[in-house]
C-alpha cells in the first residue's frame, strides 16, 4: 500500500484546509515528520487511520466522531478527511466526514448532521464513484488491506512506546496484545467448547445409565408373572449394570415365550370345537330357511287365487285406454282451438268497449279505415308539437344559466377568501416540515446512542444479579465442602473401625473342619466374636457412597461458582464500572429524548403531504376563478341566442295553435289511432278462431267413431293420464312376476323334501355355537396378552440393547473429550509446560516475530543482541509467551527488562518492524510501501543512531518510503525531506521542506 495525498479540513488541531503530498515525501524514501509538542504530528497519522477505517487509533477514539472536529474551524466549515492511496494495483480515494453539529439554517440552536463516506477509483482516465455507504467502503478497504484497524496501527503506524511496554510486559499482557493482532479468539473458544463438551458427555453417560434402569423397570412391569427373578440391585454409573440388565431381560423373555406356547395350544383346541358347532348350526339354519320358503310360496298361491277377478278387470281397463289413445291427438287439438277462440272473443269485447259509441257496430275493415284516417290527422300536427316542446326546453335552459351564474359567484367569493390567507398558511406549513426534519436527524443520532446505553444497562443489571448469585453460590460451596469433609471423615472412621474388627468378620465365615482363609488351620479353637458397634461391609459402602455423592455436590458447586464469577467479570467489564442507578437514569433520559424526537419526526410525512395538498389546492382555486370568469362571458352570448330562438317559435305556434295546446290534441289523436288498430286486429282474430273450432269438432267425431266409441265424450273418458297409466301397468306387471315366482318355488324338489321333514332345531344349535365361541374368545384373549407381552419385552429389550450400544461410544467420547479438554486447558499431566491452546498458538506467532525482529536488531546493535522466544515456566505459572534477549558478548540470555533506555528503543523498533513483517504475511502478503515510526530516537547515542538510521534506510529498498515522527533536532540534520507541523493561535498547519543532502 502506498499513500499519495492527504487533504484535511477542520480536523484535530488543523482549523484550515491542509494538503499533504506524500508523493514528494516518498520520493526521497525517508522523510521526517516533526514539529513542537502539541502541534499535531500524531493527528496526521490519526487522519490516515480515520480515512481508511473511520476511527482513530486506540484511546483517541471517542464518542460518535464529534471530538475529531477542530476547535479552530469556522462554524460553517465541515470536518473532512480525504486520502488518495494505491493498494493491490488499484488507485483509490476515500473521503470521510464525521458527524457535525452545525447551526440550524432557520431559527436558533444547532442540529447534528450525519456522517458521510465516499469511495472513488481512478481507472486511468477519470475518477469513478464506487460507494457512499460506510459499511461497503469499510468492507472494500478491509478486504484490500487484509488487516484490521488494530493491526494497521501496529504495522504501518509503529508506536514505539507500546512495543517498549511489550518488551517489559508479562506473559498475560503479551498474550492480550498478540491475541488482538492475530485474532486467536477462536482457539480460546475451542478451549471453552471442549470444557463444555466434557460436562455434557459426563452428564450424558449418567443419563444413559439412568435410562437403562428405567427401561429395566418398564420390562419388569411388562413381563408381569413372567418376571420370576428380581431386577439387579445396581445404581447408575456402577460397572456391570448393562450386562446384568441384558441378562435379566433374556430370562424374562424366555419365561414369557413358554407361557405363550401353552396359550397357543389351548387356542387351537378351542378353534376346532368352534368350527364343528358352527358347521352344524349352518346346516340347521339352511333347513329352516327352506321350510320357511315352501310355506311362504303356498300362502302366496292362495292370495293370487283370491285376487284373480281384480286382475281381469284391470286388463280390460288397460285395453280400453289403449284404443282411446288414437283419439287423444285430435281431442287435444279441439281443446286448444276452443281456448284460442274464447280468448279472441274476450279480446274483441275489451277493444270495442274502449272505442267511442259511433264505432260499436263497425266491422274489422271499417275499424282499419278509421285508424288510417286518424293517423293522417296526427302527422299534420307533428311539426307544431316539436316547436312547442322546444319552447319549454328554452325555459329550462334559461333557468340552468341562472343557477350556473349563482354557483360561479359563490365559488369566486370562497376562492377570494381562501387565497387572501395563502401566504401565512404556506409559511406555517413549511416551518412545520423543517421542524420535523430536524427532529428526524436528532432521533437518528439518539437511536445510535440507545443500543450501547442499553447494553451497558443490561450488563449492570446482570452484574447485580450475578453478584447475588455468586454470594449464594459461595455460601452453597462452603456448605458442600463442609458436608464433603464430614462424609469423608465418617467413611474413614467406619473403615478404620471395620479393619479393627475384621477378624470377627472373617470368623463369621469359618466352618468346622474347613481350613481358615488366613492361617489354613482346620481347627478354630477361639474364633473372634462381633462386638457391639461392629461395622460391616454394607455400612462402610453406604458411608463411601454418601462421601462420593457429597464430593459430586462439592464439584458441581465449584463449577457453578467458577462460571458465575466469569460471567460477573464479563458483565462488570461491559458495564464500564458505572452504578446501575446512573446507567438506568441515563438510558431512561435517552429513551425519553428519542421518543420525543421520534414522535415529532413521525409527523414529517403528514407535514409534507399537508404542504403538497395546500399548494395543489392553491393552484386549483386559481384555476377555478379563471374558469368562472370565462363561463360568465360565454353565458351572456348564450342568453341572446336563446331570446332570438324563442321569438321565432312564438310566431310559428300562433299560426297553428287553436283552443288548448298542440301537444294535448296530438296525444288525443294518437290514443284514438292505437285503439282503432287494436279493435280491428281483435275482430279479425275472433272470426278466424271460430272457423277453426268448427273444423276441429267435425274431425273429433269422425276419429271417435273409428276407434269404437259412440261419442267423443266416451273416448275422452276412456283416456288415462301418464300417472294413471303407469300405476295400472305396474299392477299388471307385479301380478305376473309374483305368479311366476310362486310357480318356480312350488316346483323346486329341494323345498319339497325340506317341507316333508320335522321343524329344524335352530335354537339348540345356536346355543351350542355361542358357548364354543365364548370359550375361543377367552383363550384367544389370553394368547393375545401373551403375544403382546412377548412383543413388548422384545421391543424394550431392543431399546435397552440399543441404549447399551449407544452408551459405549458415549463413554469413549467422554474419555476422549476429557483428555482433550484438560490438555487444551493446560491442566493435564501430559501438558508438561501447562500451556493453554491459545498460548501455544500465540507462542508460535511470537517465535516468528522474534526471528524477524532479530534480523534487524542484530544490525542495529552491531551484532550484539538477538531476540529469542522462551516457553519456560515462570514459578508455578504457565509458560509459552516468554521473550529474552541474547547478549553475544556474554553468551547469555537475559530478560528484556534489563535493557537500557537506548537499547530498549532499538529493540522495540526491531520488534515493531518484525511484527509488521509477520502481520503483513498473515494478511495475505499485501505490500506496505509507506511506514511511519513514532518517537523514541532521543534515547540513542550517535553511533547507535547511525546503526538505526542504516536499518531504516534499508527499508527503502524496492521503492518503500519510511516516515519518522520525532522532534529530535539531530534527525532534522540527517533527514533532508521533512514535513513540518507548525502550531499557532488559529490552529496548526503543515509545510513541506526539502534540503539538499
């Protein structure tokens, strides 16, 4: 990465705009950044870091960026940092503007303007914008540089004071710095995960044994009477539990299967008896059904003989109906013709009743001629009728014009009143929009402060809760330790008492004539006797079990207290040590301010809409006023035209109008014409239907005679409608089917033989079948229960076996995880140096850094000093992050804290440069063409300064530039290219100086 140009405005001590050309500074390869104390040398480096990462190094980062603004800047000048640089072959320009509290454009007070970011890239011809998002810009630059802000500040902006402290620090302090630079938190997370996994697997092993015992109890309940032996008396976690449970399950399954075999034999015998009785019952029921069918057939034959006369009468009625069907079409035609004639006669009567009396006897042709004459008179009046209608329309149009004129006058009055108040209304609406906009900006600023405040408040609350829980846990741990000590002493006491009287326990097992297990003698003249208070094996084991449980409770209490203390430390650090009440008040005040600003900001959209609606209403009312004026001019000309047209119509109507109106005479003639036409048509239709009715009567009489009926009335009476015809046909068909069925049944020889036998004994055979079925059901239920018991035992046994199989790998996993957890935590005997996993990784990094630093330290010290990494243990602590300096003059390694001030400086410089090399390689090998080294040169003598300058001069190889930040006067004589920071009452400024070498 190479820096090209840095532009500052109102940043830090620089009140005015400053332009730093790093191209000119880098041309010499080595340049000096100097100036008096407090002038702003470090602020130049802060500006580079802020441009790249949006934050300044370390503790100088404060708040939301408001502290970066120069106190010397003008009130209307915004803080801006613009950096132009090249990285990974791409030339970029990043511009950042921190939040700015500026005066309001209207009114008094200030408002906070949000931070702004811009990223551009030069493609060889012009600058092209890439992003204006803080997040996108940060991600893009972070990916190109390949390092975090902390790494950049340690690698590019080399702070010598930090590395001097690093040289003298203990292993824990070195670990914190290296952990931040190389991001080894994931290894600490692995350690924590292994410890948590160890606790989980230990609990899982105990849980698996408990579940196995629960399965055994379920098998005992399922086995019932088949469980001839009791369950093994073992507790979860004891050895041999799985084998004992599986052996007991196998015995229970064997007993259950023996009972199942007995039940199945009994069920086979019952099934045979049930089949024999059912077969006999089926034969009896078949005989009873045959006898019943024969008796039913004989009764049906008797009923048919009784109804034979009704059947013959029905057949004759069906024959007459079929002959009458030939006359049905003609009869229907005559009835429809008669109905048409009656309707036509009635219509003629009604039409003649509406006519004047002079047309009462007129025929159809006379009525038609009168209708045509009336139509001619009506046509002559049509023109005068239209003129009269038009005159009425003219009156309505004049009335509409009067209404429009009144409406326009009202609209003009309303618009005038509304437009008179428009300027004041518009200004009020605009002021409301600006007020809501400022509230929105304030709400966003307060929202950014709410989340950190809430996090600190939650941490303080957790701190209070964890403090109480820790005190409770400490009390519980004290009690658990006391209980464990008491249980341990009780167990040891009982064990000692048992050993003292162990001879009596051995004597209880002696038998006359059998050798003693201790001395081998078959004679036992004086065996020891159990005294009062004798302790047996069961009592000792019970005491040991209580001791073991007490130890487990103590271990759980210690683990719980340790976890609570870790959580309490984390919550205390997150709460920044502030009291809970103060944090609560600060958060509530922020919440109230944010709520007020948010409520006011929520009115921004309605305020904008109200302003837009008011402006649209203003334009609409102006347009309506213009339109009303145009309509008034148009109405005047229209009134003149209507007056002329009305005068002409009056002259026309005066010539043709008699008594009354033309329209009334026309309506009277039109009504008479319509009545005459209707009467003529009705008279013609009545005459036509009379002729057709006479013809239908003659045809009906002829067809009735041909069908065999004396009169048409007799033929009509013989006809059947559809429902009566279907009903009669169904009766005839039913008679025929029943007669055929009866004949078929009476002719069956099987039924004849059944009728000749005695009545079938159905009731007795059914009772025998029910008894056999009941016996079969009872033995089947017993067999099903035995089968279900066997299936349940098999299922539970498989589950128990599966649990045992699962428990094996689980216990193996517990052993493996426990070994790894203690090894990673540095508490295992295998970890000889007691080095944690994260410390081991950091030790590797520190070894790389020491090797890289030694290459430059050897040159700076004229071959005397080299840095080496040490993983020796210090006292009873853990090892891994030791750092020693080897003195070639003495051949001994000693602690870095023994170096003098000057030696500490160039050792720190070598360490910083070595760390820069390692971090750069870790970041993907991004080339760093610009480096800054901050202070420390005043502690060197002239010869050592020459060596250090030679090393720095060697950094210029391959077009690299190095900037030295110092106020040492001797460096101004040695380094000719200089960037001087000059401070003044109105703020600092920079100037480039280049002197010939």
